[in-house]
C-alpha cells in the first residue's frame, strides 16, 4: 500500500512538472534594428524623405510608433507634438539642428538613430546646397504632422 501511494505521488509530481514546463513560453530574442545603407530619396519631397528615412522609427504618422520602435533603446520622439511642447510654435530651427546632428541629442547619433546630416552629405556627393534642401524639406514636412 505504501508503495502504491509513493508511485501515485511520484506520477502526480511528474505530471505537474510537465504541465508547468509546457506552459512556459519559449524565450524570444529582443527585437533588433537592422541597419541598411541609405538610399537616395528625392531631395525635393519632404514626404518621400520622411517615408524613406524617418517612418521606420517614428511611424508614417510621426507618432513614434514605427515598425522598428520596439527595438530601440529609447522610444522614438512623437514628432506630432513638437509645436505643442514648444508653446504652440513649431521649432523648425531646432528640428533642423537635430536632423543635422548639431543639437547634441543622444537619440540622433546613437547606435539606434543615425545623424542624417553626414548621411545626406554622402548621398549628395558633398553638395551642401542639396543637403540644406533635404533638411529644409524634411523640416517643412514634419511641420505638417503637428497636432492641431
């Protein structure tokens, strides 16, 4: 009789252990940002440049919910509230400085977020006028995303 109780108890313990192991989800690797070479989006279209360069992190609507956002160490900025956070005035000069990497922000230039100024210079073969046009058109497009 004692042997029967021992075997029954052992079977119950094994079944509970197996059930607990089966319910545990397999460990998933954290999402990672895939770095790819920059493409040459048209410099005359802020919207096209935003779609090519910014939307992957900031989302097509600029709210910071792009497909790569979950893999970033720091969540992407919600670009739709820049004016709201600046007393209702869109901070265009500051946005341009961030894009060019001149604002000293950690997000632009970290392993997650590139500094666009030098990248724009590389695809423009160093033509500063074209870099300025790219930045200005991108800044203007981001202004259209501001929450009303």
